[in-house]
């Protein structure tokens, strides 16, 4: 499987969360999909960093 190939995910969101994410993505000049991908990427980076620090 090609690492660069984008995967599709069906994601169900509450209407209130969807509205918040749409507003946030507009503030950051991103599409909703781009904003969700950005947020997930940042969370994964933070988790990896925390995991490394806890295993020293």
C-alpha cells in the first residue's frame, strides 16, 4: 500500500461539533477536511512526543 495514498473515512459528527469545526476551518483558511486532518496530525505528534518523554 502506498503511504502517500489518501484514505477515506466516514465520520459522523454532531451538528454542534460540525458547526464549530466549520467556523474554525474558515478562521484558519482551510477546508473542513483539511482542518480535521491538521488537527488529527497535531494530536498524533503530541501523543508521540508525550510517549517519548514518558519512556525516558
